[in-house]
C-alpha cells in the first residue's frame, strides 16, 4: 500500500507562512505521508521587490487539480492578510468537487490562516478536521497540524476511523 499523500498549500511573500507550511509538511512526513508543497500565485501587479518573494516564485509552483486529486489530505496556510490570488485554487476545488474528486479528503487549516479563508474552505464538500486550540508557538501548532493531516490521510486519525 502506498503511503498517503498530503498537499500543503500556502500563500506567502516574505517567508513567514512558508516556514509554517514547511513545518506542517515535516509533521505530515513524520506521520509517514508523502508531501507536495504548493504556493498560491501572486495577486495581479504584485512587484517582486524582495529576495524572498523572487526565491519563492522560482521555487514553487501553484496548486493544480492533479495535486488535489493526488492528495488524501490538504493543509492550508495563509498569512493574516492574504497576498495571493486564491480564486484560481477555489476554481480548481469547485471543478474537483463537481467531478467527485474531493471526497474523502481531510483538510487542516493552520491557525495563521485568516477567518474568511477558513470559512471558504469549511464550505467545501470535505472534512475539515477540528483543530484543538493548542498553546505554544505557531511552529509547534503547525507541526502537530501536519501530523494530524498525515494521520487522517492514512485513516489513523480519530475523525477518520478505519
């Protein structure tokens, strides 16, 4: 049996949310999942004035319908103020939902993600794992959330019994 797949989708221009997404990916790997890291594309007209943004543009591709179909679980990380254009991802997700490619998927939305994006993901036809409000650093919470996504993808999370 193949290990489960987790796609980690994030929006970042300065490296902060990228680090949390990376930590969540490590958590998924610790739960024995395969991962894909995908970055949301920039908003129209956003200048690449920082080296971090230029590096991320070179280093990541945007999420695709193939990524969503491949994944058993999805981790979403957005900064407090979204920088990217999430509309392409939601169009992909709506098309995947219409084709029946979203069920059963577990979704973990990291704490750093703004409420409006969290609400939009909760409205999609998939199982958003309830997140315990953990105390501690954001990095620790992201690691635990990544592990939860990996466990859910493998069926070993309590919300998804075998």
